[in-house]
């Protein structure tokens, strides 16, 4: 007889196991991989998984808030979406966290859905392991280099031995030829050798016209060499000194698209484009304590190198990244200046960056159709956004400046220029009808001595 009770009990056990398995599968709310993307997009400005940045480390935050404050995921949802509202409601734990972190307000995220928050929390609870593809590739490359090294060494040894053998053969041939010459020399040749001119003075007396001509040519060449050397004193095109902190403009201005004037703010409003203070660096690097290796990496550099340079910024400003506060112990950074006009030259950055911006860009692009620029700074300083190490891109001589003033047209679409130079414009239209009366910078006093030297 079939025992239905026995089968019924087994069925209940199977259903129970199925439900418990399903619960364990779905109990981990959220997708860690999607959470990683959301975390990097929304949280990394102030948080990291394993260390304090502006806010606390977030690895295991679900368990931590449960232990510290006796709150659950629902509380975290409220905190992330609108922590201000949660604090205003009088929540004790929310206000404790606010006080603990120097009353630094956390950004609100009303745009994140409950699923998004669950994904982020899943990532902080169980972050996915990084993909080892790059490491494997690096190992393969290292192995390839190691295998190639012995082959390269063997090839070098073979070349050196071959060259030594050829040199020995040539010496032997020269010795034998000398012996043959001595054996074949007759008495007539010996007599001629005795009467041969043997001193430089005798040669000069015999060919003095040619000698004087050569001396005159050498004197002219020497004078030109001295003159050329004098003209290039103080011209340092290509000069790129090593700086105390390695700063790559290619990373900041090129890859990250940071505007030049965010750091060199006085270029727009003053005579000098100043070297920014370290506080300007800390505007970003207070929260960016490590270099993201997924971005551009200069050949020969690695993540550890860039991280070390960021630590130099902290040492200079007296910033303690662990405590997230300044210690008061600062160190001056002795930057090496690259562009430095002589004291007798007046140059105003604001005049070129503001008043001459569009005119300079248009003129440069007209003269260099295959190398156009989009920022006025590049006309003089070169394409800074492609330089890892900044170098002097132009001569910065008086002739270089004058040539620019003679070829750069004044922007007559500018309302001020159009009104101020109206009479001059009308006059030039009559004098030079073919040119349409274009006004270049030299026509408005751009090459007067007193404009730059006084």
C-alpha cells in the first residue's frame, strides 16, 4: 500500500529546500556589477571602499550601520536619497554621522531608484574581483622581453667580434702596403723627396693669394658665428626643465579637458599668468588621492608613480588624507619657471587673452590650416594639452612678436573695435581697396617701441 503521508512529507521538504534556495539567491538584493558603475559615477568624489576620503569608507556599510546605529537598509535608502530631510526629522544616528564628519553635507540623490541604491549597497557588501586581463598581458610582455634579452645580447657580441676582425684585417693590409712602397722606391724618387717642400711657410709663400682668400673666408664665417650666437642669447625654444612635482598637462588639460584658466586665472585679468598656488591643486586632489589607472598612462610611468606625486602635493600643503584635515606643516614647492620675459619687455596677458582672443585664433589658423587651435593660449605656448612635460614651444624673440603683429588682423566684428577704429577703417578701405581696408595690429600701434619698451 502506498504511504501518501510519507510522500507528502518528502514533497514538503523539497518545496522548503527550493524556497530557502530561492531566498538565498534573491536575498542578496542588487547587482554588484551595476552597483560598481553607479558607485563610480555618483560616489567616488567623496567616498572610497577601503579608506576615508571626504566621507567614511563604504565597504561593509550595511553591516556597519546596523551595528553602530541599529538601522537597516531602509534607513540607508532614506539617507542616500535625502540625508538633509532625514536629519531634519530628528533622526539621532543621522545627526551623529553629520557631527562626526565636521558637518560636511552629503549630496542628495533623489534621481537614484531603490534598485540603484540596492545595487550600490550590493557592491559595497561584495565588490566584484577586478579583471586580471591587463596583468596577464603585462606578464606575457615581460616574459617576451626576458626571452628577447639573450638574443639581443648574442647579436651584439657577434657584431663586436666582426668589427674587431675587420679592423685587424685593415691594419694588416696597411702594414703590407707600406712594405711594398719601401721596396719599390727608386733612387730618382729618393732625390725628389729631398727637394720636396716640407714647411708650412714655404707653402704659404708659394700660394699666398689662395691663403689670404681662405683666411678672409674663415674670418667672415667666424664673425657670422659670433653674431648668430649673440642673437640667440636668451632664446630657449624647447626648454623643458624637470619640476619638483611631476605635472602632466596632457592628463589635466588633454584627457580631463580642464580649462587653462581654471588654474591660471590671472591670465584673463592681469599682466602675468601666475603659477597657481597649491590650494588650487587641492580643490580637486583633496578627494582624488589616487590616480585612476584606467585613464591615460604615459609610457614608462605607472600608477604608483602618479600616486607618489599626489602625495607630494599633500606634503606641500600639510594635508593628512587619513584624518581629512590640514596639519599646518607646509613645505614650499620650488617650481622652475619656463616662460620668463626680460625686465625691459612689457607683455600683458589680459590684452591678448581677452581683447585679442578671436583675432589671434583666426590669424593662427589661417597661417596654419593643418595645425589649427581652439584656445588662444596655444598660439604662443603650443599645444599644451598634448605635453606631458611643458616646454617652450616658440622663440619669443622680438622678430617673432613683430611678425605676429604685422599679420594678425584686428577683429572688426568686435563692437568696440568697430566703433573705435571706424575712421581708420574707412581710410584704409580707400588706400587699399583690394585688401578691403583690413586692419592689422601694427596699424594700430602694435610695433611702436613704447608699446613694449618703456
